[in-house]
């Protein structure tokens, strides 16, 4: 009778079927197939179950399971494996665990205790793992680790989709390899390609040099070290921080590009660059910015803003050069300026302005063929200036619209104190026209025209308080009613007040008489030539954007 009972059980396990509905039609539901060294029943301890002991084997629609012991609930088509559980699906997926439950009707498996699952691209370890065979999905909710040929990924919660090798991890996610450590709270990771798609605050740290990437949306290829972020992107380098709405970074090439609302902070020189498109070349120590490009030198509470069509910053911190090309404007509360191009050496504090340069210091307008400014290296404040060829300084009379005090000569050399012009030496063909008012009544009394080789001026609050002629002068003083018309303005007089930026936002205004120039962008695969020409160096230079092609 006992033998008949066991034959019945074996026959039932191989042949029994049930029904399930799929698309409204009845489809046979296959029962679990199994075998074991010992099969018995214990209704008191395991009601409704067949107890399987020793070399237990189970098979169900492409999944094979082996274990030491098992309970099979035939009515429910449910299998409970105990001890040294080994599961194999097809030829590629294997899993080991201490325990496993398998529901053949829903094709759901639950494994726990030292779970290790492998497929051709990765190994997953966790304490508890659920396997949805219908959707080919694995998931855990109490920490797990995935290792592939490149990375080790850990998270509290995770879903792994076997068909497309996609792993979705949430809560305390890390992706680690010998060169990088990625931290996030939500990402999708593809084990076959090594690409991670990031959602929410995420940080990637280079373990070799401690450079960091931060973003709240984007992707990172762990195999090629190429990343592209599209929300609150930041790149933290040793000497710079790059921020932008969108950031592309190729670590191996040392190249980064950023788009929209860019801010590059030079942590060594206390210097900020902004714009709407930037390219950074780490190995060449160069930064290229266009589209509302502006360089900001932080000087205590009064920073200097320099805007141009193109901003190029090159060199290491100890040899850093800032070049601004075309339609350049400068704003500082006590100094404004304009020119076509400007060259600043942050190490020497020397700034050179080219092509129709003009600066406004307090009440004075200073022009010349070129203007050089020297800053104090410690305080970063303006220390002195040099104006070469056709030097001209004009100050408008505070009480009359058509009266201008003027000084001109071949060259000028000025000294500043606390950002204010204090002395000015005019050398070569010096001329001046000064309107003299009564100190008490402010009534215009005389106008003095002087000519000398060299003249030295002292300023107080932007006005001349003393004049010293270093060589014999030729001058004449006129009463206002006797002033000849041709004496009112010296030859070369041009009043450029309309071009003066009065606020930091004015630096972006393009003046009517400013020639249109495009930023130094690449228009072909050929290396474009620079537009700027220095009189001392007639050779054509490469466009800063051509650096990318080298």
C-alpha cells in the first residue's frame, strides 16, 4: 500500500496539470517535477506537504533547483527548498542560497541566507532576493552588492532586469572601482556597458586625485570615464570649480565643456569666470568661454568685472594669463574701461588694453593707443597706469556741460592711491587746457593753456590741485570772454561718456559704434587664425578654440 502511495505521488508530480487564464483562454499550468532519495509525508508537522530528503532535484519550465531537503505542496504547486540551495535558469543564470521558496503558479522565487546570483556580466550577493521569472526581474530591499568586470555596486534597494542587464538601485547607492567612487540615492546601471544613469543628487570622486563631479541628473560611463550631466552640474578640480546647467566631461582627455549659466571659480587666484558656453582643457591648463563671457577679480568687497565676446584663460596658477577678445568692457565702482582686447597677467598684476582703449577713473577719461594697468599683487588694487601714444585725459567741468579740462601728450604715467588717481606725469609734447573757478563762489575766472615737454599733475578727488612744469613751458591765460574757440578743445579731443558702463550690467551693452565681431568659435575642421594682432608681434596666432583640435 505504501509503495502504491509513493507511485501515486511520483505520477502526480510528473503528470498533474492545472488551469490558468491567459488572454481569456485556458492554458495548462504545469506542475513541478521533482525527485529525491527519500519522499514521505508528515501531516501533523507539514500538513499538505511532501517531505523530500537527500539530493533533492526540482524542475519547472526551464528552472532547475537542487537542495538537501524540501517541502512540496502539490495542491498549491509550491516548493520550499532547505540547505545548499542551487538554482539554474537556462545556461547562463545560477544562484546559491541557504533557503528558497518557489511558487510555480506565479513563477516567483524567494531566496534568503547568503544569496549569490551570477550571470555572464555580473555577480549579485544579498541576504534576501526575490526572482520574478515572468518579468525576468530580481529585486532586494535589504542591501545588496553587484560586481562586474569594472565596478562594485552596493545599495539598500535594487532591481535587476536580466534581459537588458539593467540594474536600478535606490537608497545609499555606491559604485566603486579602483579609480572612482560614485555615491547616489537613485541610478540605473547597465552591467554590459558600464553606463550609469543618475537621478537625484550624485557625486563621483576620483580616488587618485580627489577631483569630484556632482550632478542631479545625467549619465556616467564607468568604462570610458565620459560623463554628461544636465542638472546642477559641478566639476571640482584641484584648482578650479566648474558649474553649469549642462556639463560634459572626458576624464581621460582632460576635457570638459559646459553650457548655460556657467561659473568657473579659480580657487587659487580668487577669480571667477562666467558665460553660457565653456571649454576646459586640463592638460593644457586652458579655459575658453563665450556668450556673455565675463571675468571677475574678487578685490575685497569691490570686484572688477571684465566682459568680452571671448574669454581665454591659460597657464598654471603661478603663470596664469587672462585674455579677453573684442567688445571688451570693464566695470569697478571706482574704475571703468573699454577696448577691443585686453591681456592680463595675474602673476605680475599687469593688464594691457589694446585698440581704442579708454578708462574712466572718478571724473577723468583717459585714452591712448594702448593703456597698461599695474595692480598691487598683495591688495589686488590698482597701483599705476601707463598710456602710450596719443595719451589724452579729459575731465568734465561739474558746473557746465560744454567745459572740459584736458591734458594730452605722447605718453602718460599715473599713480593710484586706494584706487584713486593721485599723480600723472605727461612726457613728450605735453599740453593742457584748464578752466579755473573761484574756490568760494565757483565762478569761472580764467582759462589757462600750457605747452611743455613734460608736466606733472597732482589730483585730489579726481580734480587737479597742482601742476608742475618739469621743463620750460609756453602758456597763456584767458578770461572767459576772450577765450578763442580753437583753444577750448585740444586736437584729438573725443568725449566718450556714452560708452562708459555705469553698472556691472552695462558691460553687456553693445554700443552703436562698436563693430560686430563673432566669438572665436570653430567654423570648420581647419584651425582658425586669431583676429587679434599685436604691433610687436605681427605673426598670426591660433584661435583659443583651436586648442581643442591639438
